[in-house]
C-alpha cells in the first residue's frame, strides 16, 4: 500500500482548511476513503510550486490539487466520476474552471484587498505563522497576491464589477444544481467537492463579502453546503 502524506493550510470556522484547494483535496480523500496522514503547514512555500496543497506519495512530492487528485485516482483506483456520462464529464470540467479560474479570484479579492478584512486575514489565513515573522510576511504576501490578481485579470476590475462577475457565477451554479441532491443527481462526484470547497470558504468564514449575501439569496446553495458538510465532515470534531 502506498504511503501518502498530505500537506494543507490550517483550518478555521469549522472548515478543515482556509484554502479551497486544500479543502477540495481533503474532501476528495474523504469521499474516496483514501488512507493518508494529514499535516498542517503554516505557509504554502514548502510545496513544489510554492502553493498548497501538496502531497508526498512514496517519496515523491506532487503539487497542485487537480494534478494530485488525478494521480491519486489512478494509484488508489478511486474515480469519483465513473458514473458520469461523457456530457456530464464535460460539464464537470466547465464547472471546475468557473470555480477555480474565476470565482476563486473574486474570493481572493474579498479576502486580500478589502481593508475591512485585512485584520481577519492576518489572524486566520496567516494565523499559524508566529510573530514577528507574520508581521514581516503579511505585507509582502499581500503585495504578491495583488500582483497575482492583476496578472490574472480580476484585479483590474472595479469592486462593483468583481461583485457582478461573482454574482453571475453563483447564479450559474445555482441553476446547474437546480433541485438535485448533488450536481449530477443522487450520487456525489468530484464536482461536488470542488464546489463545496470554494462556496464553504465564502459562506462559513468571517470575512466581509457581498458573495455571502448572493449565496444566501439562492434557495439551493446553502442547503448544498450544509448537506455536503454533514455527509463528509459530520463526525469530524476537528474539521
């Protein structure tokens, strides 16, 4: 049996991690029942791509949540999407891109660029970094994140434009879910882990964000978040 060590950023507010990508990987591991050792890292800099999560699998270091999951599905024969049709697999890729290449960056803007959230971010996302290192690292990290936001494109928009972009994504997710239990029916898939990991990091955290109100205005997304958490995290007191 392969030995798997999983490194993720710390958790807060009843979430296993304040990073959607770390939470997605953790949710996958729970859904697929993959045995592993979970290790909390203060920063993402120990990973091979300077971001979290990363894993050590039989001595090999692998970064990027999607690449990690792709590898683990092969090693552990744990394809959460095996029940999906070809069309549904295509939709799953589109949802993943919506979440990770667009809505994620709106979340990053709310956390790192809104002045009212800065104190919360320093004590939560960066909370496991000891002082005085945190005081030195926080401004540097904020400048780096703002540069990434501009390079990605989201950071070039106004606050109102970013909120509008996020609103369209949230409505689209709500429309796709409709009245289904999971995004592709009664059985969960990797898409559900991907959506949960990002929406929970908007809905359950203590950051000020217009996206929280947007989620609450949908009839189906808050119940989905609560349903998924109860299913896969209900017996985890640490979460």
